């Protein structure tokens, strides 16, 4: 088992009232799954993804990731954990504007303290695999949305994560570009990477092996 | 990692060109002034630090106390030298020397004649034991042991004996003052490092008599002190200083001036450490008779403060802009964190950027430094330069400065930035209660307080300077000039000839002979005694020397009595202050009374109107004018150039011709009274100059800071402005809305700055006897001026923001 959420609650206090963002979430994810999270705006999809990605905390419940109990880890360990096992893909790509494609890909490796020569090899490998060798010295602003997202996925993959978290990865793309990305995810999943994606689109959700529906922070 | 950080830092600097520019320029201005002022301060602290045993070298100086006034004298009475030579416990070495000068030096062999025999001293071998010169030729132990022996510095030797080997010079003979044959017994290298010991001709002390000097062995004048008579000594160790001082106290008491008028006076002998000499001690007395610069601790301290404040302003800018920018960079940090960056790595990255910016600023400031230094050249000592900045010490200092400034200005922003939570910033939800706001506002207020204080101070100091330079001193300073006859050539005939030549020049009127002008830096003072009702009053009185036309030349009217009968009669004309000082309610009644000078009875025949004898820092002092008697003659010739300035050049040319014809060998100049008065306020003028610069720079930095803040704030409020516009707000309302926030800050700064500057100026004015008023309008003008400047800076930006089409600002991604 890759990760397990038990009775996760997350809330904010607003005007004396407790508003639940996540309510009693129980979820088990096995390695190799491809899960689509669906639900209307404000249903807690992104929050759930952030909690799984350890970018956000929760107020109650237990979260185990590869037999480590995330809820009791210190921030530093937590960051080590997700640095090693999780890759993120965002709706608005979130590439670093002042870095080239190559440098963007290199970034996570630097933070993992991988040696320079090894980094170069890994980046070259990834550029090759995604067919973006010709774009390696361009800055994100010089790429189309689809190409940027391609770089975003490549960057998420470069450190060989076990899990990819994608928050509406095709939200800013047109249908052809979106399809390409989804095909890519499917291919990655076939190679054994676990993927959890948030999506609005039924069609994209179909790529997944399991669909989780959220409404007002609850799994339905 | 490091390289990567640097690369990213460099790119993000380029990306935010405006912010980076403001940062770098603001910081480099602060750094530049810090460097220049640092070099100035270092210069003054580098004097005479190279001597062996420098911590054990002391000088004995005299301090005279009379009627609450203190008069320092860097010399001592000659018999004290003898006492020390005979041995004082705790003193390891006594090295007395006396300033001297020679009218003529001839190298007969090479047929050369030299005239500038200044920078010369009479010294003995002890001098060279105390101060370690490098001997190029001659024997250090005995070079000055006999009369008529001289040691020359290398430069002097090269001048007196051109194209000769140093070793050949030793043994040669020089003819001094037409009649004294002196053997050269040594050549020493000039000190290369900064020193106040700028002597280059060392005549043996035992030849003092030949040069009409005082002989240590026989002189017994315990109550005559000349500033050129120097007593240096080396103590055994630090602990013997107290013992020597108490011996000095005892000697001062033992040899107190026995004259009745001096009954209440006191003379102290004080030990002055070698390291204090350059700073002139408490009274800021010049180090030696031939020194042209004394370092003022007060000035250095204020300089250091100016540097510190300008530097802090630059740092404040930095913190302000970078923490303001933080939010625009939040996304980047969010991404970095999701990619696995730790807090520490973010901090390191932003500190890296700060270091790069600071280094750039330092480079820039090093380029600008020479220009800034030149601005202050007028009141800086000669020989100061920035080479220290490029020495090992200087570079280490600069590196430390860069690190300190980087930490000071980079730490807070880096810390703020690193605290962002990726999940929130990536969603685009910035925390509404932006915590940095209060800090940034505080920093902006701080910047404006400093700038405002500088502005007010500059205006008030300039006002005071204008006031003292333009207030009526009671004498004619505009059209009067004078010439000084050479003191070495005391020939009365020549003086008379010059006098009559000048008197005949067309356009000059009221030509008179006399001593120093009525207002000058030199003064002579004596003790007059006055009997009234059986009581004797001793009145210290300043004495002016002049003939019977002198007062007319300077436009000083007689209020009562008459002018003296002739130039040499023992009669006084006194001023009103003198009359009041010896007890006359109505000064006019002083005419007809008699005062006593030692044993001489001198009648007071006239009363002149009060005038300021010195700068307006000091009050009017009791004063009497006398003619020349006792065979003394007048040294100066004073004249009125008349009301027609076009004639002046012609008249002055004529005077200079007369000077040249009477004294062909001397370089004499016409001295103008208005220049003399200006000279009184040289230090005030340099203060104004310094303040002007500091003010300009402070305003510049603060405005840049303000601009940065405005840019940032307005950008953040673009959406709000769009909404307001859609709801019908017009341009003026929007501008007001945007400016208000900043004007309040400037207003707060003003409120804080007023009392601070009022206090500082009040303190500064203490030393003036005559003060300009601290008018409210000065404060108002500077406040309004600041608001106008701030408004210009703010307005330029807010206008643009208010003009943005709401369709654009409200469109969502």
C-alpha cells in the first residue's frame, strides 16, 4: 500500500463557525493506481490533493505514507519524504519564469542534492523522452501552454517519484493538448507510476482506474 | 548549488530592473559616503602610529586658566626642559626641541641661496632616540651633540645639495643667516607614513644662542611660554605617568607667576599622549607650529554619524523594497518548496541575491567615491586620498561592510519570503493582513525623519551662517584691506617708505599704521589695574595697536573724549565693554580716568564704540587701543579702498607694486577684511557644505525608497482601483486615495523630525554668542518642501495606476 488516509478532518474557523474543508476522509491508495478526484468547485478536491502532497496540514485524523505516519512527522522529515516520492503537476504549470526548460527540470534534482554530472544525464534523458531537446534553452514564456505543461510533467517525473499529484493538469489547455497530456499520464501509469489527478472533465476522469467524488469536503 | 543560486539571483535581479536599480543606487550612495568618510576617519587616525614605543611617548603642554577662561599652549616654559633633563623619576628619555626658522641658508660651494628655512627645529640627539628616523648618512648618536651642527631630511638635503650623494653631503658646510657656519652631520629619510612631525631641518639645540634662541641651560623664564618650545619624553612604563604628572603639578605650583595681577591665574602642565597630538586634545589646538591641520574629534564623530545614517537609509530601502516584493515572488517560492526546497535553502538564495546587489553597489560606490571626496576637498586636509580603500586593510574592511550590510538588509526579507506556505501561495491567496506593512511604513518614516532632520539642519545652519556673516560687526569690513610687512625685516625706514608710497596711491583713503586689524584671530592681551574707592580691579584687556588714523580707517566712531595726541604717547582709547567692566554705569564717564599697567600710569582719553573683535561666536571683550611705544613699531598698513569697486583693482595693483619695490625679496599680499571675516566661519561653511550633501543624498535615497513602496502598493491595489473606477470614482479621487497613505507617513516623519532637529541645532548654536532665531517658517518650509518632493514621486506613479483601464485590471487570468 502506498498511502492511507484515516478519518481526515480539516476545517477553518470563520465568524465563529467551523467550516469543514475535508470531512471524514478515508482513502487507501495502492501502488500503480490511477485515481481521478471529481466534484464541483469548492468541494475540497485541491485541498485533498494538497493534504496528500503534504503541502497542507489537516486538523484531525491519520495519514500514513509508505508506513510513515505523516501526521507525526516534523516538517523537515515531511519535506524529505515528498521530495523523494511525490511529483506535482499544476493547472497553471508553475514553471519558474526566470529559468530555462533545462534548468526547470534540474531544480528538483538540485534540492535532492544529486551531483552535477548525474543531474545532467537525468535531464538529458528526460528531455529526450519528452521530445523537447530542441526547447531546452527556452524560457517558459517562449513555450505554448501544452509545451509548458509537458515540461511541468517532465519536471514532476524527473526525480523518479512513486506518486504524481496533478491538480487539473489540462485545465488551461485546449482539447488536443489536454488529450496528449492524458495519454502521457496513462502511459506513465502503465509503467507503474501511481497518479492522483483532480479534474472537472468526465472524459479525463475516464483515464483513471478509480474515481472519487467529493461534495462539501465529503467523499460520496 | 551555489552557482545555481547565483545564476538565479542574477536573473531575478535583471527581471526586476527598476527595483534592482533603486536598491543598488540607494545602497551605493550610502556605501559611498560610508567609504569616503571611512577613508577620512582612517586618515586622521593613521598619524604617527608607526613610531617605536609610541605608547610611551608623551608631550608636556601648558594650560592657562584665567577668569574662567582657558588658554591652551602646546609649548612649555624653557626651564621646565632643564628640570626634566636633570632627571625626573619615571622618565626614560627627555627630548626637548624648539621651533625655529632661518632667514637665509647658503651653500657657498655650489653658490646656492635658499630662503624658506621653515619647518626647522632646534633639537638634540635625544630627539632621534625618541623618534626613529632612517639614517641615510651620519651618526645618530652624536649628530647633534655640538653647536653648529645640522641634520637634514633627505628632501631638504637634495634641495640644498643638488646632485650629490647623501654620504658626501655629511661634512659639508652651510652658511646660515649670513654669518653662522654650520656643519651637516647627518641625513635622515623623510617619514613616508602620515605624521605631524613635518620637520626637515634639525639644528643642534646647543646652537640656540647663535640663532637668538633660548638656551635651556641658562634660561630662567618660568613664566614665558612659547608654543614652539616642545618637551617630549618617553616614560619608563604606563605606571610612571601618574608620578610624572604629580611632579608636574608640583613644579607648576612652585613656579607660579608671582605678579600681583596673576594672583588668581593658574597654569597647569599636562601630559599629552602621542596619539592625542593629532586631535589637539580638548581645545583642538594644532599639533605643532608648522601644522596646517588638526583633526577634530567632534567633526569626525559627526561625519561618522552622517555615514551611518546614509548607510542605514540605504539598508532601509533594501529591506523595504525586498519585503514588498516578497509577494510578487511568492509563487516562485511556492514552486520551489513543492520541488523540495527547504526553508534554509530559500533564505540562502535570497541572501545570495542581497550579496550580489550589495557587491554591485559597492563596485558602484568605489567608482563614485573619488567624486564625492572631491566635493569635500575644500575642508579636508592635504594628502588625503582613497588609496586606503584598496589596501589589504581597506579591502578587508569593505568585505566586512558588504557582509554586514547584506545581513542587515537581506535577512528580514529572506526570512519573510521563506515562511510562505506553498499550498496557499500557489492558490493565489495571499494573506490579507500583510505583516510586513508596518515594518515597511516604519522604515519609510525613519528614512523621512533622517532626510527631514538633514533638511532643517541645513537650512538653520545656513541661516546662522548668513546671519553671522552679514551682521554688522561694528567695523568697516567691506572696503578695508591691509598689508603685513615682513617680520624678519624690521627696518623702520622701509616701513615708512612703504607707508608713504601707499598713502600717495590714488583712491585710497585713511591710510593708517597699526598692528593686527581690529577683528582677527590674533590678539594680545594684558592686565590693567584700576583703583576706585580704595579697591583695585584687575581687568584682562585686549590690546589693539594703531596710529591715530586707525580707528577712522575701520569706521569705529569715538563716543566720548578725544583721539590720542600722537602715535607714541601713553594714552588709551577704550571700548564701552571695558568701561562697564571696570564699573562705570555710563561708559562715557571712563574718559579722564587713569589705569595702571605694571608700574605705568596711563590715562584713558577716549571711548570708542563697541565692535566684535573676533567671530560672532564670542562676545565683545574689554579692549584698549594704544600707539607704539617702548620702541615697538607698527607692522601693518591699513587702508580704505573707497566706495567705488571699479577702482579697487587699480588701487590694489598699485599697492602690490609698492610692496614689490620696497620688499623685492618677499612675497607679500594684500589682505582683505571681508575675507578675514569669511575666514572666521570656515568651519561653519564646511558644515553647510557637508550638510548640503548629506541632505541631498538622504532625500534621494528616501525618495527612491518611497517610490519603490508606491510602485509596489499601487500595483497591489490595481484591482481595487478598477472596482472603484467601475463604481464611478474619478481620477482626482483615486489619486487622493493613493497618495493619502504616503503623505500621512511623511507627515509623521515631519512631526518626529522637528523636535530632533530643534534640539540638535540648539546644541550646535551653543558656541555662538550671537544666534539667529530658530524661526518657525524654516521648519514649515522644509516640511512643505518635503511634502512637495514626496508628492511628485508618489503622483507620477499613482497617476499611471489610476489611469489603467478597469477592463484590464479586472480580467481574470
